[in-house]
C-alpha cells in the first residue's frame, strides 16, 4: 500500500511538534560547565597566540611581545597585532594552530583597523570542510596597527548535551508512537477516489519535493538533492554551488549584479568576498560545459547572467 506525500508530511509535522513539546517539559541544567568554558577559552587563546607568533616570525621578528588575547564574549576573541603582517599566510597559520589545539567547526576572521575598528579584510572558514572556502588575498597598509577578531564555534554546554541525550530519544519515541496510532486509526489508507502516486516518479514534469526541478537546456537540475543531470550522467554539487545555481535559475537570462548575488545568496552566512563568488561561478561553468546552449556569461564590473533557452526553462511547484 502506498501513501501520499501530504499524509506523510502531516504525520511527521504532528510527531515533531509532540516531540518538541516533550523536550520542553524536561528541565535541563541551563548553566554552562565553567571548567569546560575556561578550558575552551584557554585553547583559543593559545591558538591565536601561536598564529601571531608564526606571523611575526615570518616577518623576521622573534623578539616582539605578543599582547594578551581579549575575550569579548564566550566565543569572540580579540588580539592586537601592532605591526603589518602577511595576510595571505593568515588562513594557513590559523588553521594549523586551531588543529593543533583541537578546535573544530566554522569560524569567522576579521582584520580591523585598531584606531577606527574599520573592517579591512576577513573571511569565513570551517575546519571540517576546507573545500568550499577560499579567503580573499590582500595586502595591509604599512605602519598601521591591526586587531585580529576571531569568532569561534561555541563549546558544548551541559544544556546542549542534555538536549542531545534526552531530547532526541523522546522525539524518536514520539515519531514511532504517532505512526502506530495513526496507522491503527486508518490515517494512511488511501481514499477510494484518491489516485496513488509512486515515490520517485515526477508529476507533470515537476519533482514532488516542493521546490521542483529546473531544465537548463539538456541539463536537469535538482536543487533539493544537489544534482545536475545530463542523460544518464549525474554530477553532485556542493551546498553552495547548488544554492548559487538555483538562484541563477530563478533569474535566468537576467544580468545580476555581483553585490546583489552576494546579498541574496550568502548574506545570512557571514563574510563572503567577491573572489569566492568567482570561484563558484568557475566551478559551475565547468559542470555546465556539456551543453553549449547553457552559459554563464560575465559583464566586467557588473555581474553575471545565466543564459539558457527560454522555452526549456521550468521550475517546480512551490
């Protein structure tokens, strides 16, 4: 017996609401383990000081004192560097120091003018996935004083650990219990006049996942599964490649300004510079070279345009 997608979604939503309600009823200890926090701050402190030492030694300075690291928040740290340094070496040295001290996860780096606190350069990175980030290159002005602001991944607290220990099992129990209850009441039995759809078969040329497929010439793009298909061939896209390509599809044959793309696609993900956008555009061009009718063209100083045959373009139902 096959069940419709709407029935499954209704069931999942109802059980998740029930599970979250049960999680809220459990009283977890809200305080952060102070020993864990202190140890974590010490590790970040050591990693930043090691980074500063490597940067100074690269400039031939092995005697200058490294100022203390200031803790602005539980996961925000500030280190003053009273001289110019090689910014292009910063990502390598910092990533190396974080690895040495066992700090994992996404983090933000900002180089600030210590007098005006103006952002000079910066990037976002993740120690768990180095494929999708490439910091911009740049030079810092000589004779200036710079602050290195580091926003680290948050340490695990007792509150968070309690949720993972008890909350997830409760949600699973709620899902199983809800499924059994709904099955016994006949909720999943299709009505006599209700057509039965088979999972994996598109309806009217559209996927049934809510966002739909996109036709790009001879290509078919599935944003939900991050797949670009041409005949029997499939290419897997990274999360950011898929996100960018979907945005271009929704504005196909339109010239999009670089700043607008950065704002609409990545504004909620922190710092992302124009050079990173160029990298993702280059990757997508290589993956779309199987069809000459599909191109991502660039207008110098303005932005990009995804050119596809308009008659073949369609998107899924929302």
